[in-house]
């Protein structure tokens, strides 16, 4: 007779803040609902269920009947509800105060919603650092699940992973279950009998063992091809029937039941880690390619490979903020909001402001949702609507905090500080209408422009850069195999091609795609060559600018200047950015001095506009006469223009550039070739607009131009008024 063994099945259901409503609904119909219906049929099978707060709030609004049905299962003990941080942030991406705050708030919400005590939590993306043990226990959590990969990294062997361990930080004890990677791949991809056979082997050797499987609930119906496999072809029923057929030696258990009946194996301190695949994605691309080649060369040919892999480590999650500077920009912005909230909450706050602070805290927590801060097999950081959602909530929280601090009416300020955590000072323009950040140490770029009225960052851009899977795209294109890459090595890598000829569209950027990016270009340079990254003859794109700030009650200014190179010549370049109180536009005056005589000059200033989607008739360019010039993905080469505008009717946003000296205008879309749940695809990241001037220097060697960047959201505000009137 085999010894008894407990199997814990934990399912994590999540949709990120900002995802499309249709994606939520499709996942509900394809995964969450049918899985619930299967549970109701198989009453003997208990499971552990985690639903992220962003998804649960959607379910409460759209499908309250689902909540009622889960509550019924929880009442009869078939479902254990576990918590976690409310809006699914990775704990390494938020400060300690917000870790505790999010976990505590979500436990309260779950207990109110389901009438059950929350003892355990889901660790988002299983990203772990040892100090988290103290934070989550202080928030009232007793146990969690990580991957067996974490435990192997300490030197434990596979036969030491059938149970749970105690871990500790500052005297606080947390119970941690190792989630089985083998089961993550067996379930639901293999025949149920393979899982039974694997569990029987463990039961024969380790009486009273606990084996835990924790994974995404979306792979049970929402991932491509899984709905047919799991429900229509009956995999899930066969699996649950197999578990019940072996109930004489196999007990399907919850985490709570396991903790209450089985003692811990021992004590453990785990290294900083996540699940194996995440550590691979966190590596720099060049090292990823080396890593995957090493694995491919060894895993099927080296008999000692299983012993080697336990000592093989990937990257560290926080380095996603190094790999992707745009992730660091979001992180830094959200940290500013968190610090401002903490400052206001620590001081004397009038009672009437408590509601504003609570609303700001909720918006802050939403802005910390993890999916946008990294990229692996799925879209994440590459998806503009997710980045826009982070900034939407961060800007909303920032504005609420300004109100709570007593800011009323029209106001204006300019400050300097290290706002992006690079040990260099940036410039922050702030008013009742905008927040704008310039980076003098990095080309004087305008790298964030927040529009308060619509909670939109017009510079939530993303550069085109190498990714390890680009080699798959190229090889598939060369082989004319654009259905599923023949190089796919696992469930995370089986990616169809959503558009043809993607291999021909892979391109990388040589500079950050921000605004106020200054270019000295080869005379006569064509748009095609500029698009290819050619023709730069200056050194100011990412050079350091000296800065002087000027303040008055009604206008603030920043003057940025640099002795720069124009080919072999030394030139003084300065740009002065001004913002007036109550104004809807920035004025940017460029001055060039010490220009060489009898030498053709080609000067341009690049702007990028993000979050204004392409491929739609209500998003378009227009000229000084109001004539439409094409949708926002159009490639334009205009001459002698004093104004160009961009309209996004859906956002209710009209932004325009005006020039005191008529300019030639180049526009083009910035599109990444990236991987997402649906496969490889081209994603519109921003619209590049480059006004440029070709001229011979005047006799005094000086030339200047004033650029006005105007932003009008009156259409969005009028629409909100109409909607409010219709509701009332």
C-alpha cells in the first residue's frame, strides 16, 4: 500500500489594470467560468483560488453571479481563498509601506466579499526577496507559494521539496510551499495518468508528503488552444476523475488543511529569485542567447545536466528596470506619488482631505500593477494600453494629492531633483494642467509630459531594441514558416505570427524616442535614411546640457545650453522652455550660435507622441489650414510648414506644433516587433514628428526658432460634461 500524499492545486487568475474589457470577458467565458462549472461538478476536489484585485473588481461589476458561486464553494470548504497585494504588484517594485498596505487592504476586501478568513497569499510572479517574509507576515499572512526553483537554488534536492518550510525575517515566521515546476508542465499538457504516476512515485517513497502545483488559471482555457483541449476534449474531467480514482492513497488538499495537519520540513532562507523562466527573461539579451544555447546544447546530451541545472542561475528581477529604462521611468514616477502620499499622511491632514488621500492611495495601488514593468513571453511592457493605464492612475493620484495639499485654481512651479533615480538632476515643470520632466544630463530630452485633465502621459514611449526572440522571427521569415515558430521550446514560446513579413520590419533605435531630441543632420539627408538611423553628424542627442532655472509668479523657464559638435565645428546650442500660468502650451526657443560660415546646416528637433493610437480614422494629422494629412501611422514628408497637429478623437486630445520659421516635417510610426499572448506582432509605440530646417548661417553665425507645443483637451472635457448630464 502506498503512503498517503497530499496534492495542493492552486490557481492564480489575473487580468492587469488597463486591459481591454473584451479580454476580461473572453478570459471569463473561456477559463474562469468553465473551470468554476467543473469544480461544481467535481465536489470532492478542493482547490486553492487566487483572484487578483483588478480582476475581482471587474467580476463584482460584470458577473456578480460568479462571486456568489465561488462564495458557495468556499462555504462548503471546496475552495480556499488566498490573498496577496490588491492590484498584483511585484513586491520588489514597491516600497515596504505599500507592500503591507496592499496585502492588508486586499485581505479585508476578500473577507468581506467571501465571508472567509484569508490565511495565505499568492506571491506575484513568485518574485522573492528574503525581507518580504517580514512584510507579508506583518500584513497578517501565514503562508505562501514559491517555486521549487527557489529551493533548489539553496542547494536542496528534489526529494527535500515535498512539504513546506518555515522562513523568517526580523523574528516573523512565514510558511512557504515549493511549487512543482514538473507539475506546471504536466498539468494540463500531458495525459492525467502521467501526473498520477509521478505522484505515486513520491507517495511510495515519502509518506505524508505534500506536492504543490501553483500556476496561472488562464492556461485552463484562455491560452491559445487550451479551451478545446481542457474542456471540449475533456482533459479536466479525466484529470479530476483520475484524482478521485486514486483517493485511497492520494488526497487533494488546500494549503490550510496541509498546514493544519502536517508539520514543516524545517527552516529555510531563500535567495532572491522567481520562477525559472522569469529569471531567464530578466537577463540581458546577449546573455539570454548564450543561456538558451547552453541549454539547447546540453540538456539532451549531457548526462549530468540535471545536477548542473540546480546550480544554474538566471537574472535578478529588479534588473528589468535596467534592461528597460521605460520601466524605470514608470517606477520612479510611481515612487514619487507614494512618497508624496506618505508625506501627506504623516502630517496634519484636515478631516475633509481624508477622502482625497484614500482615493489617491487606491489610484497609486492600481499604478503598481506588475505586468507593465517587465517583459517575457507575453506583452507586458510592450503593450501601450497597459503603460497608459499605469500613468493614468499615477497622474490621477498625483493630482488628488495636489488637491489634498491645498493646491487650488491656477498654479505653477519649476523644481530640480533626481526624479528618475540616475544620480543626476532632472527638471520638473508642474501646474494645474501639466507635469513635464526634462533630463539635462540626457540630451535635455522631454521624457514625460502628463496631461492632468485626461490623466495621460504623452511620452509613454518605448524604444525598439533587440529581444532574444527576434532571431526566431528572422529564421521563421527566412524559412517562410509564419504559423508557429519551429524553434519553440515550451508552452511560453509557441507564438504564431499575427502579421506577415515581420522579420523585414525589425529595427532598433540608436537614441531614446522622446521629445526635444536635438539633431544635427547631414545636408540633403532623406527621410528613408533618417528612418534607418543614419545621417547624424552632431553629438547632442544624448549629451549633457547646462541648466539655469528661472521663476516668476506667472511664468517659469529652464534654459538648457551645450557646446556641441556640428561635424568638425564647435557650436553653442541652447533651448529655453517656458510655461505660463494657466497656459495650455509650452514654448521652446532654440538658439544656435557660432555657426560656421558658408556651410549648409541641417538642424532638427524630434518629438514623439505616445498613447495616440494608429490605424483608426479618428486619429490623424492635420496642417495649418485644418486639412487632414493621414492617420497617425502615416509617413509624411512635408515642406514649408508652420503648423502640424495630431488629433485623437477617442482621447479627446488635440496636440500641435507651431514654428516661427516654416519647417520641413518628417513623420513616421515607431513600431516594435514583440511577443504577446497572441503571438509575434508589430505594435505601434509612438508617432515620430521631426521638424527640420536646412539653411546657410547668417553672417553673425546665429539662428533661432520658436516652437510652440500646444495641448487641447476641451473635446474630452465636453464629452465628460455630456455624459454626466446624461446620467443625471
